[in-house]
C-alpha cells in the first residue's frame, strides 16, 4: 500500500507515534555502541574457559569494530535501495542470533566468528537508525532534537557497556554480556513493523557490487593501522596498512566520481553543509577518542583504580553530556548554527586545556575536564549530523548516515593514533635510559613496579606516572589547538547555512502494511 506524496505535509510535525518509533530506534543504537566496550570485564573469564592465544584475544576484542567500520558504507547504500526498515529488521535478526552464538561459544574461533557477525549486524543497524530518524522527523526543529538525543545515546552507550558488563559478571557467567542483546532485538523485530514506516530511494539504480570490496579494503586497513599505531607505535607493518587503505580509498573515490550508479551519490555533496559536516564530525570523533585514550589509562594506571571503579567514575561526565546536545540544538534554532558549532568546539577545547593542568592526583579536575570536553563534542556531533543529513537528499539518507559514521570510526582511530603517539613520545623521552619495559608503556611500568615492590617499585611507578601525565599534557594542548582551528573552520565554512531544509521523502509504505 503506497502513500501518495502530499507537498503540504512535507514539513508536518511528528506526533506521539513518531516519537515512540524513535524510542524503539534508539534501542539498537544503545546496544551497538555498548558492544564496543562490553568485553572489558568479560575477557578474564573468557580466557579461563576458552583459553585463547594472545592473538586470538586481540581478535575477540577487535573483530567487532573492524567488521562494523568496514561495512558501514555498503550497508548505508544497501538500505537506500532495499528499504531502511527492511535492512534494520535483517540487522536486528542477525545481531540477535550472533549474540546467542557469542554467548554460547565453545572455542576462541567460534567467538571471533560471532563477533564478526555482530559487527556485520551493527553495520546494518547504525546507518538504518540514523537514516530513519532523518525520514521520521520532517520538521527541522524536531529532527535536530531527535539527532541530539541520538548523539548522546551513542556516546553514553560506549561508557555504559563496560559498567554493564561488570555488573552482569558479578552475578552471571560471561555469556550474559551478549545475551542482554537478545530481548532488545526481539522487541525491535516486533515493534518496528508496526511503528516505523518503510523508506527507500524510489529510483536507486544498479547496486555497484565492485565498490563493496573496494570500500572495505579502503576502510579496514586504515582503521586497523591507525589503531595499532596508537598501541604499538609507528611500525612498518602498520604504516603499510595505512598506505594500502589510502590506495584503495583513492581507487574507491575515483570510481564514485566516474559512475552513474556509484555507491556514494554525488548528489550528497551538492548541499553546502554535507562535506563540511562530515569533516567536522570526523574532527569531533578525533577529539573524543583521543581524549578517552588518556583518561582511561589515567584512572586505572595513574590513580590505581580497578576496572569497574574506573568505569563507574567515567560515567560521571555523562550528566553534563545528557544536557549538552539538546541545549545546543535549542540554541541553534535561534541563531546561526555555525556559531553554535564553533562554540561547541571552543567548549571542547577548554576541556582539553583543563587536562593540560593535570597532576598525578587530579581526579576532580579530570572529571570536570572530561565533562566539559564531551559536552562540547556531543553538541558538535549532533548539530553537524543534523546539518549534513538535512542537506542531503532524503532518498540518500542511508548513504549520508553511513558516511557520517565511517568518518567517526576513522576520526576516532586517528585521534588515538596521533594524540597517543604524541603522548608516548614525551613519555619515552622522560624515561630515556630506564628499563625497556618501563619505557615502553605505562602498563609495562606498573607491572615492573609490582614485580620489584618496596621503595624501588614505588620509585619506578612515580617516575612512570609523572612521565605519562607529562605526555598527556602535551597531547591535551595539541588537541586544544586542533579544536580551536576547527571552530574557525566551522564559522568560515558553515556561516549562514541556517536550519537544514525539511525532508522531502514520503514513506514508501504505511506502517504495518504488506510490501508488494
């Protein structure tokens, strides 16, 4: 049953039904973002039962994120073609089944395979939810509010995942951290067909199959190489991965520019706010993940907290984050949003600057700095996401959402690599001549100090913590400079754009109706 397009209703206000549908769509987003960090507490129990090798343990952690990031562009384009609701339901089923497989895995290989399937399911869920928000809320003000909430949920889910896993493991076995996904996915499968209309591109053209491996070959080596550089340094293998990703990225982009049936439509970039929005969103993710690289280590290795205690403290800034995006969206309705985006970057830069004054015992200052930084970043992410989606054609909302999220993955990996490398260089410079294990990482220094014990261990730990904080300060000032530059760029590139145009697409199918 098709609905006829009604021009008078293109900017109609969303009612209770749309907001209930939005609440349902937020659920998979929360779970997908939680799955990034849900294994933090479960890995010791998994190691005891499945006995993975060190390489397998790393892949248990990373396979989810790699599958997710590598397929976002493909799934966004696929959703535009077959229908975003249909892809969301397929992803929910896959995510639920993979969660059961992960919970009852009997070998490391089985768990890694389940994590890959979870990443594939997550890659269908994330762009589908954001694209459906773009279509459900045709009024610019309401869409801005919805995307602000969406951004806050995505950011909070990553922090909540580690806490949730710690609480579950206090009462249940390690598989419970995966089984919490199943009831939510079943609820999604029941409610989405009733509450969420189907949206898709009415004239999508052929699906460019060759672009699927090209996009994956571009994104995966880049993300992998950057993450490993953050952890291991500028090793030739990881630099080679980055180079391979850039080469495939060039080939992929060249193909998109020369084909009529391109996976990434050139129509997306005709809107003035889209390209700039993708870039600024990437910078925001750079700052968010770059700061998290240091704050998590600071809580655990500098302040000496346990993992659960550190995770609980990391939730404290969420109180500020929850209010920041809606407030920013409300202000943006009354003034040039380029100035609000620039203000968000300046606020985040102030958070980084506060980190530049940390000492080895500055918990309160760290929490304040993290809260200020995250508030600014979430404000930026929600506004630039709204602007980018609003400037893109409604029939290409899935592709637009996937590009935003791929940019976030890339920005996060780059933030950890570059800021992490800057901090590490300062750390190693301060400990020049020390034991190689101490000089390599702060975690290695903690292990050496525990082995030595007594005054000698205490001295090693003190020197290593001071060196780490020194490196953290340099990274914080580097982040401050970058965000202030981003604030200037936001004003120059987005001045006068104003509120994004209302969505023009109508549902292809009424809620609950059968497709023909």
